[in-house]
């Protein structure tokens, strides 16, 4: 109860990045203040017996994964140990407070509604950005996000910016300028800020939030909630379209397909297909640009698998992929395998395996059980979201990103809320899970290694 405000504030600072809206706000450590409030509230909840001290099912695996990450950095790049250890620790800490900060379905639904609200806002910013006129943007070379300052000059191409009243020696882009200081990139690909600065990641994160709108309507079939579903699908669909992300389109369609099939059976395939038609016809990049992107991605995978082969146990060290190749892996599975070796890859996939096992177990346990509708509804929504996430991160270096660990935390929170109502509900990672996961990891590793050797440029 007392932890919830801090957790919600943490989500706002992670998704919306209000601390970046102005120079004055940047000095306020909102992320750390929110985290401190969440931890303080969690301690108060435990002391007042508002919640039990029970670890989420992924906690032990997440801590083991973090420990192995630190070991690989200490072995391969000790000079970056402090930076890398703190960077991943923030993501793990976010998971922990989200997973343990709520213990009732009412609190969980508040958490889910906040995530959905954040998703709708960033999707709206993306759609709004697409329809704004293009301007000359003077790039700030010191900005790691590649952002700059719109100077108010209209343009059609970058050449217009460079020739007419340009600052000597400055670099420019000709892009759309949207709300909250956002700008498009790569000839009109919409994006947000912070962790959603990349159009592909914006498409993934917004698509993963769509099942929450369906879950709220399933809880109460009212006209406002029906409109919420329609508005969410349209807004996120348009945002995904305007990111021009092929992987994002796949995630959007996969999320809808997974939800519709599980909720409505095979009739849902037709419904998902009907929704998919405009996205497939209008979205994505094509031609030489798309071909170059594909070749570049396969090259990154090739280099990643080469790194793993050179050090199959410890990898090249956490956060060190770009020290060995000029681009990141563009694949979370290849990234963790290359940087952390087979052991780290096993621990990371074990966290994901256990996370997905939670809603799968809930769906099996509560399907057709009277009085268990709330658990079943949210289990289906989480399962659809994770189906899209696991597919989407195959094309993105997303393994250590805050949003991924927040979704792991959301599933941990669902587990806690479900156990509050059904103490017999429990998900563990056992020897059978380990055996199945090892087999899956071996198959994926062999498959990726063979594929990259066959398709390498």
C-alpha cells in the first residue's frame, strides 16, 4: 500500500522522462527519489503487516544473473566495472521494487493502468510528431541520443539546412519536431526520449502494452472501456506504422494474434488478421535501405556468435559488445550469449523462462474456474504481452533495458497478487525447467551459429 506511490512514480520517470523536458528539471534526481520512496514504502508495508516477506519467483535467478554479469566485467574489462555494475543494478532494482511493491489485484491493476497510460502518451507523441512539419535541427554532438536543437527553419532535405543561414561547422538533420522536445530520425521515423529514443524500441514497448487495454475491458464490458481498446489499437498501430520498424510491426501483430487466439479461439485469427492488413500494407521500410539494414543486422549477429565461440563460458564481458564491434548486437539473445557466455545466457533465459511460466501456470490453473476471472484475465494479458516481447527482443539489444525488467517485475507482482488470494499458487524454477531450458538454449545457439555462417555478408 505505501510502496505503490513510489513504484508508480518510478514508472513515470522511466517511461515519460519528465526530468528531460527542461534544463531546470534535469537537476532533479526523480528516478532515485522515486526508487527511495518505493523502498521506504515497502519497508513500512512489511512493518505494518500489510504484506508478507515473500520473494518473487525470478528474484534468486535475477540476483545470480547480476552476479555473473559483474564477474564477466571484472574478468574482461575491469576498468568499466563500476559503471557496468551500477547500470545493470538499476534495472534489477527496478524489477525488485515493482515485483514486491504490490500484493493485491487492486494494486496490480493500478500498476497496469499506469503502464497503459504511459504507453498511450508516448504513442500519442509519436503519432503527433509524424504530422508536424519538418525543420532544420542543429545536432548536439555531445548528446548520446543524437538529439539537437530545432532552429525554426523549414526544409525539405538536409541540404537546405546546410546551405541557408547554417552555422559554420554545424551538422544538421531535417526532421519532424514533436511534443516534449522530441524529433524524428532517419527521414521521418518517429521516436520518443530516453529509453524510447530508438524507433524500434518505441514500437516494441507500445505494442507490449496493448493487452492491458483488452484486460480492462474484459474486467468490465462498458462502452468507455470498449472505446479504450479501440483507441489503444488505433493509436499504437499508427505509432508502430510511423516508426517504420519492421520488427515493431511483427510485435504488434504477434501481440494481437496471441491475445485474440487465446481469448476467442480460432475466430481470433480472423480478427487479428483483419487488424493486421493496414499495418502490413502501409508500414515498414523497403528497398535498398531495408536490405542494408538486414545485412547490417546479420553482420552483427555473425560477430556476436564469433565472440561467443572465442569465449563460450565467460563471453567478452558485460557491456563489451561494442568494444569488439562498431555496432551493438541487434539481438538480445546474441548479445547476452556473446557478452556473458553460455552460463550468463542460461541465467538470463532462466529469468525469462520463469517469468513466462507464471502466466502460463495461471492460465492452466484458473481456466474455467468460477471466481478466478480476475487472475485469468491478467494472466492472458501478460502472456500476450510477453509473446510480443520475446519476439521483439530477437531484433533488439534489449536484455538490460529498464522496460524489460519492469515487465519482469509486473509478472512478479501478478504472482504475488495471485498468491494473496490462492496461497497454493506457486511457480518455481526446478530441475525439469533447467533441463528443458538447456536444450532450448543449445538449439538456439547452434541454430544462430549455423544461420550466421550461411548468411554472413
